[in-house]
C-alpha cells in the first residue's frame, strides 16, 4: 500500500512537471497484474514520462544504470525517491540485478526497463538486450511495449530543457517467450505512431500575439500600458497580461515585471503632478473612490496603498490622492511596489498557467479573447456601479 501511495505522488509530481513544460498525452493502459514494461530511450525525461503515464496501482519500478544513477549519494537519493529506481549493472551482473525483482512482478508491480541500455540519438532505436525479456519469462508476466515521443525535444541528450509535448503510447501485452526482435519491433511501431500523430491545432491570432509577446517588442507595450493606466488610462494592465501571458506563458514573468515597473513609474509621476496642483483626467472613477483613497492615506499614510489591489479603486486614484496629501514619494513607491507586485505577478503567472494547461485548446484563443473582453467589461461595470 505504501508503494502505491508513493507511486501516486510521483505520478502527480511528474505529470504536473510535464504539463508545465509542454504537456503530456497517453494512449493505452497496462494490463492487470505484474508486467515488464520495455520502452525506447532517447532522453532522461523518458523516466518522468513513464512515471506520469503508467498506472500508479502497479507502483512502477524503474531500472537505472548503476554506474551513473547510483555512482554518488545525491544521484542515488534522487533516483530512488523521485523515480523509484533500482540499480542495474551494465558491465556484468545486470541479469542478476533484474531477476531479484521477479517476486515484486508476481505481486502485481510493474518493472520498467530500457532494453537499449543507454540513450539513443536522432530517434534511432538501438538493439535490445534480452535481460528484460528473460525477467518477464522467469516471473511469468507479460512484456508490455511502450513508445515515447517528444522527450528528445524536451530534454535532448547533451542539450537543455525546452518546452515540448510528450506522447506515450502503451501497446498490447506480449505473452510467453518474447524475442528481442519482436519486442524491438513493437516498441519501434508504437514510438513511430506517437511521433507521427498530427500536431495540435492552433490559432493564427494566438501565434501572432505570442510572437510579439515573446520578442523584445513585447516589453514596451506592457510598460507603456501600465504607465498610462497609473496616470489616466482607464484599462488596468492586468487585461494586457491576461491577453499576452495566456498566449506566451514563457514570457509571463518578464511581461509582469515590465508592467509592474510601468505602474510604479507612472504612479510616481502622477504623485508629483498632483502635488504640483495638476488634475489629470480619471475616467471610469467616482467621487466616492477619490474620497475613500484620500481618507485612507490621511489615516494610514503611504501604507494605505496596500488596500488598492483588492478594493477596486484604481491605482491612479491613490497616486493622485497621495500627491495632494504630500505623501513622501519614496514611501509611496515602496508601499506601492509591495502591494502591486503581489497582484501583478499573480495575474501574469496565473494566466501563464492557464495557457499551459489549455495548450490543447489553443485553437480557441479567439473565443478566449471574446470571453476575456466580455468578462472584463462586466467586471469593470460592476465595480464602478458599486462605488457610485
């Protein structure tokens, strides 16, 4: 029971990690009872993909190269705790290491092995060693071929991590004495089917928005929008972040930081102008908003801006009221940075998470924009009405 609970936790961990790094899809299921899983191997991410895709009720065990994953205490702990790994020697004695798992197979667990013995390159499937097949034959359990595609793009051998969709295809179990050629052919076919699946449909609008947001041209609009909103512009910068971060999740952090910088710069200018007696236009605000901001600043000083992210009063109202109340600029900017950073970063990263989780629905991005615009308009109307 403990092994199954640990397997569920690992599955949740690696599923979440792969969803955030491009997504994962699975076809097929393991049969009931113990089995030996054999899969192609082109990346260290193959282990994560299998732990995320295989049924946790089998409490999968992963055979790992003893000379690499168990060479240091740190790697040994990572392999055992995060991947349920056990050592398999590659230079003599490996079959004996495998046969010690026969009892766990008979008890209903799955043992996952990469019969190639090492990671391949360029999608080429190497020759299969017979150890995994002999283990299944001795334990009296089937061999289950599995094809993996996308991990070589997610984490290439000798390369860096980059977003990619991972696909896992679980085949039909092979019973009886299984030859290495038969297992290799089955895995190759499944890997080919997984790699050949058509690309998921996308929206041309989303691709254009993402291209701009992820480029160097994405930061100036985020800064300028937030800067203008802190002075007079009625539409809050979170609307732009919702639009851009869902389309380009990888750019979310820098877009959010650019918007935060624009808000603080615009707020500082608004404070200085209001302190000098200027009155900037403030559309879609009400007298009650201005009165409440003035009251809070009079009572609490610069710390009153901490209410702004949550009460519906625009930031420009607080900035102008702070100028009229002669709040020290440094105190106001410090308090505003603390208050606005939580909201701005939360919104940006939250919509980035939405973009990652909704990767398969990218073709519906135009509908998302319509819903976003409608929801924002309705929300703004409700806030203004409530403050009248």
